[in-house]
């Protein structure tokens, strides 16, 4: 064979090898791209973390399978940091969770947008969210069919507990799945539970209740203002909120509210230290359920320093009582609340036998400053009653073992209208509990557990199968080596 023939043959082999190598690389890249696409689209990756943070429960899977309307999930970010907002939540973990939601239902679409690159997104959902702009990292859940949206921030995804040593709230758990699934169910529901806010008696106005209304909307309620022009104006299946009235009911309005409660309605009455308590018809309505608002303001004596906040003896840290309505909050250690300027709520021992009443919140050792002596001092005066006072109470009438109306009286309206209280306490969880206790229509609350943010101590029972495989694989290799080498030890 001539040298030219050998050269052509070698060149052909080299070209063939190069082509095969390129094809192999392209196949490898294609397979890798396909595997990544399938893994992302159908959430095929496993989660071996100690809390399985990115995995979903059967409750979520069932809820997503039942979706009948398209749902859009928008992951909106404001920076390039690894964290989602000012929290311990990794953006990559949240992105993985959202991708898994998309994989669980063909009705869900996911988009990620940067508010820095496309600031127009900041106002896109202002109408549906009752807010002007979106200014922070968040997830927006939107259903075009219902034209309803929910915005979830890092605070909706985290569970915190008050740490006595540091005097601050620390992250102890993740409620990402619960918040996302409940938001999806809310925006896709045909009807939204409402909260009726009474007006016409000098109650707090819209500017004073703005913070409360925002948190009601976040909880899945639609706040609406109602006036007692006629009895038909009250929806007996929706709770009624009365906030610090300054003028009394008429006899006709009193009868309408009686009928509302007798039909199974739920009324929440909020007092305030600077609002009048001499409202005979309002007091008569509450008295029929064995409850009344006491004159004066509850002032901590100072002997129990955990019962008031930051040396302010009128800013109370109430003690949540162990009753059926509060069990969930107490079991999750969500019992830190603040009550600025609270009145006392009395539960009558002479109430009707068909009325069940219980205290929800109590003060520490305190005295009731009534100002009957004409002085404006908060210092204890002779005649001021000392004791442990109810700060919130619930009463329910039963007829043939069936609830016939529920009344909740809260001694402080300020605890629901100050934004800083929601930010530093479990006020939001307490608010949701109160409306569930009223027994009327409530938003979906799914039984989805919070995932721990704190790894428990290692023990044999806590090791995952992956850890066992990693530990046993070298031992298995050693055993196989001994099986092979021992018979040959004399060779």
C-alpha cells in the first residue's frame, strides 16, 4: 500500500473518530438536557434533607388534582442574593418547590420575574391584592377565571417562636406548602368568605382598620362594610365585626342583631379604653350571652414582668388560656400577643344555662383603673380592684346541642390595628383562630404540617437510608474482598 493510501486511510479513521466523538458529545449533551428538562418538568429529583422541605404531602397532591381552573404562579424577586427576602429561606429551595407544584398539575403555570428588570410587575396585581405596589420578594398566585390573587412573602412561609434569651422571634419551621396550597385553593374557589364590618355607630373608620383589613384579606376573607338599614342587610352565614362603637343601637337594630345570632351568626365585639362602655343596647346584647365590658383600663401591677411589655404596664402580654379554640396555637407555641390599652371582659356567673362561656386571654396580676376618683393617673388608687382579668372571652348559645350564635368580646381593638404588633407577635394566627371560632364560613384551612427548620440530634433511628448505604457500602466491598482473597492466601 502506497504512502498516500495509508495517509488517506488514517485521515478517514481520524475523521470518523472525530465525528463519532462529536456525535457522542452531542448525544451526551442532549440526554443531559432531556434528563434535566424531564426532572424539572415532572419533579423527578429526590429530597434527602432531614425535613424533606421540597416534597409535598398527599393533601396538596389531592388539592392540585382537583383544580378546574388554570393557576399562574409568579416568583417575583428584587435582588440577586441566594436568600428569598430577608430570611433564612433559600431561593433555590423555593424555586424547586414551585417547580414541583407545576409538575403535579397541568393547570399550573410557573414564571419567574425580576422586579428590577421589569418594574411594571410591581403594579400588575394592585387591584386584586388591594395594594398599590409589590416591593419585596414574593410569590403571587393568580387565577384569571376568578380574577383573584394572593401574595405570599417570606413571613408567610416561616414559623417563628419567641426566644426569651435573645428577646426576639427565631425561625423554627417552614409552612411553605401550607401557605401555597391554601392560597391556590383560595384563588380558585368560586366563593370567598366575607367579614361584615358594622358601620353607622361611630365605629373605627376605614383608615383606622386598614391594617386589619389587609390581614383579613391575607387570611382569605373579603372585608365588606355593612349598615343596619334593614335586617336583610346581614348575611347570617358570615361573621359580623363591631369595632369600638361610640353610639348605641336602636331597639329595631338590637332585634335584628338578636335574630342574626339566633340564626347561628357569629359576632366579634372589640372594645377600647378610650371608647364609651355606657351603651345600654349593645351591653344588653352582650349580656344575653353572659359577657360585658368593664369600665376602665387594665394596668399590670409590675410584680409579674412577663405580663407586660417593655416597662409599659398598660401594654399587656396576655396569657392564652387552654381551651379547645386555642389548642392549636398553644401546641405550636404561638401564644405571644400584645394588647395595648385593654379593658377587662367579665363573664357572668348568672348567665342562662344554655350559654357556654370561656376566657381566651387573661392578664397577669393587675388592677382595674376606672378613673372614678377624677384623676387621670395610671397609678393605683384606693378602691381600684386588683386581680387577674379576662381580656378576651367567647360565649356560645346551644339549643338541643346545636350552636345558636357565638359572641367574642376583645378588650383591645388596638391589637388588631397596629402593623408592628403583627410583625412582632402571633397576632395574625390569633386573628384567624378567632374567626374560625365564630363557626361561620371560613377559608380553607388544610391539615398540612409545618416542617422543622431545626435538625434534631442524630441517633440510629434518625439516619436515612442514604446514610446507611453510604456507611455499609465500604463494609460490603471489604467483605467481598475477603471472600475472594482468603481462598488464595497460600497461592
